[in-house]
C-alpha cells in the first residue's frame, strides 16, 4: 500500500498534508465513469470528510495520520493507517495483477469505493483495473434491507438448519443478481416446491433414454441466459420449460416398452449442477424431521404389504390412496414398493 501511494505521489496524483496523503481526483479525467456520475454530483453519497485543507472536496485519503486510540504503522509520511480504497487496490494488484477479469461487490460500493479503486489503480499502472464489474443488489427481509445495523440479519449457518443447500441456492438465483431479493418463508417454500418438481422429473428420467427436440432448445436458451450478464432467473426458466416437456412425454409413455430420455436427463443434470441446485444424494424436504417421516411412511408400506400378502386389496388400496392425498406417490415394482413426494 505504501509503495502504491508513493507511485501516485511521484506522478503528481497525490499530495501530503500533516502526515495524511490525499488523491487528486482532478488528475484522473475519467473519474465517475463506472457510476456515470457528473462532476457536480460526485460528492453526493461519497464518504468525504470535511477538511478545508484539501485542494478539492472530492479528494479522498489514501493514508490517514495517526489519531489517539487508532491502530497505526510507520510510513514515509509519519505514523498512520491506510485508507479504505487503497487497501483493495493493493490487494487486488498484488494477488491478481494490474488488470483483473471480474470485480464484484454490493451495489452500494459502486460509488465512491469502486470509482476510487479505478482512479488510483489505473492512474498508477496506465492499464484498465477490471474488465467486468458485477454489482449485486441487496438481500432484504420482510421488505427491508438485511444488515447488522437493522438487527434483522440471518446467518447462513442458521438458514441451513431450516433449508437444504440446494433450496437456498435456488432462491438466490431465482432473480437476476442485480435485482433485490426478499428472504421470507413464502419464497423459500416456492423454491422447495420447484426443486421437488425438478427432482421428481429427474428421478423419472433415470430409466429412459430418448432424445427429445426440447433438449437442444433448453441448452441453447440456458447458454444464452448465462451469457447475458449471468441471468440465472432466465436460465431457470429454460430448465423448467424442459421439465414441463419431459413430464408431458413421460405421461404418454408405455413404461414397459418406453424409449429412453437419456439426453434430457443428462442435459438437465448438467445445467442444474452448473447452478448447484441438484445433487443425486440430496432429498429436498420442508425442514421437518425427515428421518421420522420416512420411518412412518416405510411402516405404512410394510402394513400395506402385509395386507397385499393376505389379498386384502381394500386395505392396500386405502393406504395407497390416502398417501396420495398427502402428496406421497407409491409404485409397486418387481423389486418392491417405492415412494416419492409429488408437488
């Protein structure tokens, strides 16, 4: 950080006042290009300390002179500490080079933080600081911005106590990253239902291997969406369009002699794994006691099998029908009876 500040001082892009070093904003002609702000608007929203010693009110500090009670280090300009913006430029340039591919951050960091990073980095090196910028919208809860200052934030580990990883991922990518999301039970429940529908479709496809025309269309639309500023919401739309087509095809197949939908299965699993929302070992549930639920269902199936062995078809059918009313579908096969939750 000290070396980077010294480069800017040597270029006349910075100046020292009483042990503090300030960046001359007027030395960077493109200042404001990221946020598209006009010169007269550049002070709005900026964290600029009122200091009449500055040459220009827009100038920002790169090194702050020592103050009582603050941590400090030695520097050519006296003891002090680095400014917020110079830290990020120095770290990025040290570990990633003078030009980095993708720089991300919250939408509130675009100005002034990222503008200042660009100004000091590009003036120091003469090369672009970042090729692409991704500014993420805020995550809200009950319509309000989630944050420590609001005392309404949720830790990820707490969210994972209530929802599987794939459900949370689906919720987060269900909107474009530049659009805000509201964290609430209704939204997470919708993600659970969507993933249950997806898992049921993929489970059904495991036994089939036929190419269907909609597969190539899904691949094309998925790729186009991801290439359009990581539009995950549109990519999910392409996936579930294919899910709908597959479900229509499966409902008309003669299972004993049905052709196999392998390409559909492969295409869906590949695209879902890109988004991190499908794991063949994961059972999507509603956060209740899954183990106890499974044991109860298996117990009912044992009772049903005993009834079938006695040729008590009335009891057998009653258990099957009542489970279906609870969105639990059972299927009798040569290998035994299987069940799954249907949406």
